[in-house]
C-alpha cells in the first residue's frame, strides 16, 4: 500500500465509498478526532499500568477503528446496489457499551465516593488520561454535530459518551493505584 497518493494535494479527501469532500468537512474532523483519541489511548496503554487496563484499552482502540470507519462512510453509499452494507465490519453494539459500563462500575466500587470535581493531574499517567478524556469529549461533540446533519448508528454516539465516562473513572482509579493526590476543586469565595 502506497502511503502518498497525491489525490489530496488540492485539499480534498475521499470518504469510504469514493465521495470526495474538503479536508475541513465535519465528517473528516469527526473521524480525525477519533484517530487522535485512539493515539492518546495508545499513550495511556504504554504507561506502567496493570495488564487488565491495558487489555481493555486495546479493546477500545479496536472499537475506535470501527467508530472511525462508521464516521468515514458516505451515508448515501453505505449500502451497495446488492443491498449489502459497504462497511463489511461489525458496528458498535450494546455489548461494547456494556463492557465500558461494567468496567466503570468495577473501578468505581474500588474508589472512595466522589464528593467534588477533581483537578486533572497528580501524576503524568493520570494527566494523559484526562487529556484523552477531553479529546474523547471533542470527538463526541463533532460526531453529534455530524449525526444531526447525516445520521448514522446511534450506538456510535453512545459508545463515545460512555468512553469519556470510562476515561474519567480510569483517571481516578489510576490516581488511586499510583497513590497520586486527587485534589478536590473547591470554588473560591472571591
């Protein structure tokens, strides 16, 4: 596979299905942000964390490729003339969302109750997790804007929403595991 094609030299790119759109199109911004999110998840996975979290993060990275493929598919060309789906991969299912929910619940059960917002930071790994959570929220905002224009499987949006929750709780769990101080945000009076 050749890396450069020169077809994007004039500021356009092809969606899955062949439709060309400007590189600043919201669809490109959406799946580009999911790609950025996937890279940050790889950064967390590369940290000194337990194998269970690494395995879950690798599963998430796999699912984010699915999310990216859904977002990169021209909805008008998603179905072939034969009636088959152009995207020949499984889409995001309730099982994928429920896995995140199960992980969130398991981590939450091992943590002290949250009584305040917390300031991001305390340890480099925790900070990477908070940055990744913010990128996930941006991916979700872009995907919802795209969904309003050109709907796709709603489970894709649900997955991104639950993933940002997972990343927040993972940051708290990593703070706990790494014995990093979790600083509560207490609004100042002035």
